[in-house]
C-alpha cells in the first residue's frame, strides 16, 4: 500500500462512536462520592506545598547560621593551632603572651599575639630580676596564617604606642596614689616615685573589607603605672585616672647589685 | 467550552464537586472514545477510563495551567494508562464493588454486549486498529491521536510532552511501519 493511500484510509475510516451512559453515570457517582476524601488530601498537600518553600528557606538559614557560627569557630581553632606550631609564637606564648584576636579573610587568618599583661619597659639596670620577657621589649605581633597551606606566611612585630601624660595628669595620678589605702598599706612611706607612665594600649584587630588593621584599644588611655622605689625594692601601682582609683598594687622585684 | 471558561471551571472544580461533575461530563465521551479506539475492547476501555478519571480526581489539586491545557492533561493521563495496560497486559481492573459508596443497581451487562456488538460492526476499523496495536506504543499514540482524534501536531506534542519535530518524525516512522503491515495493492 502506498503511503498516501494509507493516510487516506486512516483519515476516512469510519470510527466507532459508542456512548456508554450507564458506565458514565456510575463512574460519575463514584468520583463524586470520592471527591471530598480526595479534597481533604489536596488540602493537606496544598498546605505542605505552600509551606515547603518556607521549610526549605528555614533549613538553608539554619545551615548558613551553623556554618557561620560553627565553621568560623572551627577555622579560628585551626588558625590558632597553626600559629602555635610556629617556634617564635610558641616561645612568646610560653613566656606569657596570649593570642588575643583572630580574623579570617578568605584563606588567610590574621593572628594577634600580645603579652597577657602590658609589660613596661622598666629600667633593667635597676631591676635585673624582672621577668625575662620584659627584656625583649615584646609589644605584640601580627601573624598571617595561610589556611590552605596550613603555614605561617608572615610575622610582623608591632611597634609600641607611647602615650605621653600631661603635667596635670601626672599631678592627678600622684594625688590618687598618695591617697590610696592599698598603696599606703603595701608600699613603705619612704618609697619614692621612680616613674609615672601611661601603659601602651593593647591592640585589637579591625576587619575592613578584605583587609585587617591593627588598632590601639582606646580604653587604656586613662590608665597609668606608678613605679615606686625603696632601697633595692620596686613596686607598681596601677592607677585608673577616669575612675580616680588605684586598681592594683604589686611588688615588682629587687634590684641586684 | 472556551478556554477561559474551562480555566475557571478547573479552578472551581478544586473546591466544588459540581464543577468537577461538569468537567467530567464535558470530557468523559472524548476520553472514553480515545481509549476505546486504542484498545478496541469495550470492557477494558471502561476500566481504563475509570482509572484515568480517578487519577484526574487524585491529582487535580496539582494541575496548574502551565504549558498544557486541561484537555491535553486528561489525554496525557489517559495515554499513560493505556501505555500501562499495553506494558503489563494484565491491567488491574477497577471494580465498582470495591468503591465503598453505593452504585446504581442498573445492570450494565446489556449495555456492554450491545456496545461490543456496535464496535464489531466497524470491521475495517478493527482490522486497522489491530495492525496499529502491533506497533510500539510511541507510534500507536501519535497515529491514534492524529487520525482518530484528529488532533493537530501541536496538541499531540502537548499531550505526549514531546517536541513537535519529534511528533512529526514519530508519525512519519509510525506510518512507514504500519504500511509494512498492510497488504500490498492488488493490481
């Protein structure tokens, strides 16, 4: 048979047009009887469908929050671990320095290492027994950690910031120290003030876009150390200028002849 | 029924059984006719029609008027059910007795016998249909939709979820295969 003949045959063939009223009626009845049961399922599924995007968004948010809360912490721990493996940083930490702050930008971690307490440059000739770290004049360092290679890329020592006190401020500090019962109790009356200086401020890391800046913490500005000397002994009184009180008095050591 | 009215009715049918009933009345004969012409058996056609409409009812809430019309969606469900029947060849009959709600007590036996007799009177169709049913399902579908349902290529592509070009080539190859089965012309 030719293709055209076949198409003609298909187009012209008499098709059965059979009505089935009984089946049509029965099926309609069955469908309508089932309608409300199905409608209930539609409504339930519809609720699921409406709330599914909210559910998905919630899950994504939870993942993102977890990633931001847990993973950065994990990365911070990793950065700290890598930093502490470096012999120089390890030595500083063993001598009392701490890892004060860490900032992570992409694959680079910035680790701020600082002495736990501000260590003043006390005249070493007179107090040679003062803790070893003081001799090094270590004011802090910024280490750059390559998180991908898991190694220290760079260590940069931080220069101390010197804050000069005005004469008026020095007078005020002396006054606070003299009146302090703590100082009166610990330091002999005969002791003389050797030096008054404002401690170099602690550093902090500030993230600015894709870079990190090391800035001084401003709160230390209104604090000062008063160094007392009597015979071979030296003391330190820490004065809070803004609160006008002595925060701490401690014995620094004895001068070796 | 125009397209806008049908759209409205479909949305209404999701909430109102009466609207669903109207849609059913509109499409029952078309779907049943399509299935009957595909399977050429009255009882099987009834069962596949029932299964098709139960699926329509079950999935109506999902239906959105996107790229496919309601009519095409119905034909697609019907085509899938027919394909299932041909694949399994042991179609699980829908029994009205299994539906808990009472059904009209009218005995449909006479209707079935009469309808089957009517069908058998279309001998030329049955011979041709038998040859078509020997073809792979993909060719059966396009030939039946094109020549028995008189659907345009665009609508067939919508029903079967295939590109128009694919439908054309399926139709071309299907006709070639069908021609191979036809007796040669007598000279």
